[in-house]
């Protein structure tokens, strides 16, 4: 234990390394800039290696500093997380993920095993909510939402949210056919109460107008809309991301190439302080890679 670096020196290095500024680190820690410099000198002496270098009044991490910073961040956060868990009586390693029901069931859960297999020390709790535009503070560590503005949160774009009509092959076979967008007016249209304007949005993009656009069964989640469409109850207007597996396995067909984007798209959200937690960072890296794979986009 005597070979461990001083805790105050680690805190000073992590703060300065994250901000690349001794002044900002001092403000964060509530000490003087001289105190930060002294603690970092102590750590450099302990390690026998320089951690920072100045170039034209700009502070940079050395190779050793860049290698150590994320590891020391993880170590300090682990200490903080364990202490918080003892206080809150919540075991460490639990990650609470909030998502809309449709996204959770149709996109997240089919992929989640790969994260759990590679992160056996993280216990994932999936929480669903119909509230599309907010972050459930106190109830979740990280969330997936559709939208554009997220004040006070770190937001990472995952993928676009596009809507398109979809129905069962059996419904398509026994009806009048769906050769043009106007033909959807001859079928029962399924509506989600969480996004009641989706049919209007898509039909407007297809340049189709009608007086009875809003007629048809209303269901309170996309999961129910998808289920009703698979069962042949009607044509759903659905986020294409959520039905990729249904389309691939032939449970649903998307008769039109027209997909209309929803403003903002899917985003991963968390309060800035949660971004330092190792399990949050690992889940974030994983879900960004999964979304990029779905979109065929490289995030390197």
C-alpha cells in the first residue's frame, strides 16, 4: 500500500488532465493554482515521469499522462461510486437505463446480451417511460430519447428516427394493394397516442390529403402498434428502426420507400457527472457502436 500515489495528487492530476488547465483544476478543487502544481509535481516524482508538457502556453498530456488519465479517472470514480453505494444502499455496478417502451423492446433488448456478456460486472436495469422529452432524474443513470434540445445533459446522437407505413404480408395480400401512398386511405390506419401526428406527417410528405386521416384504432405505445400490425389489424406508421427484425423475418412489410425523418433522432442522454462512471462510459461506447452498425456509419 505504501507504493500507492497520494490521493490528493491523483485528484489534482485528474482535474488538470480533464481540463488541460491548472487554473480550471484549482477552481474545481477549491485550492490555489500553486497547490495543484505542487500536487502534480509530487505525483510526477512518485511516478518518475512527466505528465504534462507546455507548448506555446498550451498544456498537453505527455504519453504517460494520456495513458494514466482514464485509468486514474476510473479509479477515483470507483472509490466515489462505492462510497455513494454504501450511503444509498445500492450495490455498485448497477446501471439504470431508461428508454421508450418501443425502443427498449424492439431495439435494445435484442442486442443487450452482447453488452452483458462482455461486461459481467455490470447489472443492467431497463426502465421504460412514455415521457419522450425529459430525463428521469433520480430514476435512471442514462436514457435514450428522441428529440433535439437537452439542456443540462450530455447528449450523443445515435441514429435517425424515420417513420414509414408497415403491415402484415397477409393484410397486403387480401386487400386492394398498396401501389401508391394514396392507397393507405383504403385500409385501417393504426395510430400511436404518443406520436398522434405521425400519419399526418408521412402523408403530407407523400402529398396525400384526406379528411379522415385521424380515423382508426389508437394504441398507447409503438409496441402495441407493431403488434397490431403483425396481427393484421391495420397499417401502422412506425419508426423503421424498431421493425428491422420484423421486416427481415417477413412478419411485416414496408410497401413504400418513403421514410420521413423525425426531428432530432435518437439520442443517448446523461447528466455530465454520470459520464465519469465506468459502467456509463462502457455502455455508451457499446450502444454507439451498435447504432453505427445498424446505420452502416463509421464513428471512428
